[in-house]
């Protein structure tokens, strides 16, 4: 029996299989490839019929690789990576970078590093599409189909390349002069338990974020209480500015409000700087010119910020 050969549209079938195998979802794979789920399903069926073997076990709720599918993916993935690297190398000869850069960014990072540069970047690189998802949830960049993420250093995956931008951050409890005049200033973190604290819940988490303080060379967490919980930091600060209680916010969020006399920071002796935001992206042999252009633009914005 002659070994199957790759001809014409058969390369597209193999590329489709690799995408489905990596995503383990026909819907996500179809979105990544820019085709309909029904077209994708037909492509996979055609490949399985040509090879005479089932590669995927699929139900209405899940997709899993068969042993044959696992073996094929193991051999195909390096080949596809090599082909992608070759194409990216060829694209470098273009005068203008092009393509889509998919970005996942925490809300504060998006406001600080992406929003200020989008207009200039779009004018400088009209053939690059920047597709930004603004969300504080911690996601898997690769399986979600993103090229790069901007997130706090404490949630950076170890297998990612991570480039710090914007310097360290520091969080403080803050409140309005009106709230302080009525309720006083806590002298230790533990005294916050006697105050109405406005809490923030990280997207994807069921419990509010525990406030972190530094004492005697160690970080510790304090689970505060209060009548307001929000998963949006803008809402958290708005409630604080409306005299509702004490919020826990970064210097980037509050420095201008403190300078204007609208907020007062507290417990400075217990608040230490910590690593701020990082640009994170998967390791790769050669970076696509569009992604390189975006990363360089963000780093420039952070440098001048």
C-alpha cells in the first residue's frame, strides 16, 4: 500500500486537524481559522475518510483525540511550526507588516498602555488589525487564540516570555476626606476590619480579592468586610469617591486623585512595591512582524508613560 501524499487542499485538511486538536473545540477552531463549524467538520471527515481511520472522538459537548490522532498530531505539529516559521521569514521582506494581532489585557493595563497608542499605531500600520479583549480574568493565551497578553506579574505563566512594562506598582487603602472625618484613619491593617471596605472581585473568582500588606519582611493577606463588591475597578473607585468606604487601589489608579485632594492614602508603612504589568507571549522561533510592531509600540508607550 502506498503512503498517503499531501497534495492540493490536503494541506488545508492537515492544518485544520492540528487546529482542532490544539483547541479541542470545533467552535473555537472554526473561529481561529475563519470558517464555519460545518465546513470545518466536513474537512475533518474528508481527512478521516482519505486516511481510513478516525482521528477525533466527538460528541455534542466534547472533542478528544484518538490514539491515531495523538500520533498524527505529535508528528504534524513540528512540521506546521516549521512551515509557519518559513512563511513568517518570507513575510519579513514585505515593506509593511500586516495581519491580525490578538491581545488579551487586564483593564488597567489596557487603559494605561494600549488605549494611548492605538490611534498612532493604526495610522503607522494600516495593514495590521489589533483585536483587543479587555478582561481581568486570567486566561490561557494559547488555547484562547491570543498572541499576546498584558497582565500583572503575579499571574504570569512560567513558560511564557514576560517583559515588564511600566515599572512596579504599590497598593494602598484610600478613602475620601469626608469618610475619614466621619470614621477616622486605621493605624494598622487589622483595624480595617472595623471599616466599610469596598471590595473588588477578580473575574473568574467567586470570592473578593484579599488585601495584601507587608510587615516584618513578609507579605500577608487580610480578608476585609464591606457592603459593596464589584468586579470593575472603575466602579470600586467611584463608590470610594462617593464616600461609601475604603478602597484598595494601585498608585496608577489613585495618584492623580490623591494629588487633587479627593482621596487620602493610608497605612503607607504596610504597603510595599511589587512587580507591575508584563507583556506575555508564547516562545517562538520567529516573531511575526505584526506582533513585533505591536509589542514595540506598547513598550514605547510604557517608557514614555
